C-alpha cells in the first residue's frame, strides 16, 4: 500500500489526494504538486544547474506523473514513483545533451555500460591535495556521465540510501553501489586533471614572468 | 588481501570496512590513497546540496494549463462566486448589459435639447438598469455575489468588489449631475464613461471566471 502522509492543508492526506486526482480533481493535483515539488525541483536544479531548465524538467516530471496517475496502484510509495519519473526525465535530458555534444567532439567519457573508469589496482595515484574544493567538485560533477551523476547526486549530495536509489533508478542495490563507486572514482580522476591543469598554468605563468624579467 | 578485493569491499561497505580491509588500506599506499580521496569527495559532496525550495509559481500555472488542455483535470466544482459568473455569462444577461451600454451610447449620439428629454434619457437609462436589477434572477445573483465576495479572501475578488463599488458610486454621481444639468455635455460623457467602465469591469470579471485566474 502507498505510504500516506498527513498534509497541512484541509486535512487531506496523500492517499486521498491520489484517489481524487485519479478522478481528475484539480485541487488534488495541486495538493500533490505542492507536497512534492520542492524535492523534485531541487533534484532537477542540482542535476542541470540552470533554473529555467530545472523548471521545465519539474513541469515535465509532474506532467508525466499526472498523465499516469490513473495507473498508480500503490505498490511503491508515491514519492518513490515520482522521484523515479523525475530522475528518468532528467537523465533523458542529460543523455540527449550528451549525444548532441558527442556528435560535435570526441568524448573522453568512460563507457557506463562497460564498467566506467579504469584503474590499475595497486598503482599509486597521487593523492588529492588538501580538502576537496566545492567549486572544483561541482565542475567535475558536471562532467560525469548522466547515470553516474544521478547516483552520485542522490546518494552523496542528497543523502538517499542505496535501497531508495535502487527503487528510484529501477536497479539493484549492488548496482547502485557500483555506480556510486565508479562515479566517485571518475570524480577523483577529474579532480586530478584539474590539479594538473592548474599546476601547468602556474608553471606557464611563472615562465612568462621569468621571461619578462 | 589483494587490491582488487579491497576495492570491492570498499565499494560495498565504504568507510565501514572490516579490519582486514582497513589493514590493507594502511599498508597499500594506492588503496589507502584511493579510499582517502573518495571519502573526501563524498564528504565535500554534502556541501553541494541546496535547500529545497518551492518551484516558481509559473511551473504550477503552466502545468495546470497543460493538464487542462489535455483534459486530465476537470474544472473544479463551482463555488457560489463561480456559479454567479456562470450565470452572468448567459446570453440574456450579457444582452442586458449590452442594452445598457447601447443606451449610454445613445445618450451621446442623440443628445436631446430639452430638460425633459434629457431627464427622460437618464430616467430611461435608469429604468433599463432598474428593470434589469429588478429581475428576480439578478436579485438572487447579487445576493449570492455579495455573500461569496464577502467571504472571499481572494485578492482578485477583493479588487473586483472594490472596483464595482467605485463604479456604482461614480454612476450614481453622474446620473445626479445629468439630472441637475441636462445640457452639460461633459456630465453626459462622464455618465457614458461610467456605464462603459462597469461593462468592462463585468467583462473582466467574466473573463476571470472563465479562465479561473
């Protein structure tokens, strides 16, 4: 059965709102939207970064939800169903973008299907210097393949548990853990690349100063 | 323990790894470094979270419009206020308003020269309005209207109510002025303008009722 939550408006609860929404009641739709839009919007905003696009995706996620609400039978929590739809909507958008970008330039992204970033076990990678800078991390997150990014966002940023992510993403818990590990490992690589680029720029700048003097 | 085994355990359990894996991390610089970096990334990721906030109001407006367009939501049950405006939209009632406006036009288009004639025109306008107002349905409508608006906290309803009061007062003043100075063209223009304002205001109210905005 669907988990129900008492809301603060008019004594209507989620289960009742779902039942009424299935009959086309506008008030019930609005009630469900008001109840869940914050989390969906936050997820979209985190995933795409731009307000206008996040609004568009939020609208699309709820539209898909409401189109299908007649088929909701309560096998899973309503919020899980909504978040699954939201993640799918966001992933589809990100993947479309990725395809568009890949057609213009050679991608160096790891193949999500074949296991992602490779690492020679036992080989010593340099450690990230100091604590991880939030801006650099955000830049690296934006470069993650959509699937990795979704799991990383849900687990490490938004604090979902693996069992919740598995439900949302429609995968096993083991797969969620594996994707998260690959995402973090890829982020580590990207952060290393950033550090190398910065070091190179610093050397170049020092060289130029030396030449000028 | 080999590095491949360590990575699988780390992937599954994260920092809550068993003693054997922890021991391996201490002895193996590569695996220890990997775990330290991934823990740092995970910790920094929490700083990327954004406080969930309400999606902008336009998201719901657009969504509702889309749901209505697709017939997914039905019109909400009519409140007393909406029932009133539904009644106003009836052709007979619109016709009555149109007649009032036409009469006002006739005051301007065919100004009478005599006091009696002007008085007649004003009286005629008033009579039309009175006739209109005397209709049993209109009385019922006005009562329902007053009740609904009195109980409504809606900003739109409050504004409409306020504007109707202003226009009614203005019409009364104009009628008085025309009675006192039947040859005063400006007074007749003001009266005409007041009738027009009321017609427009009611049109706006009807539009409000129709769109639900």
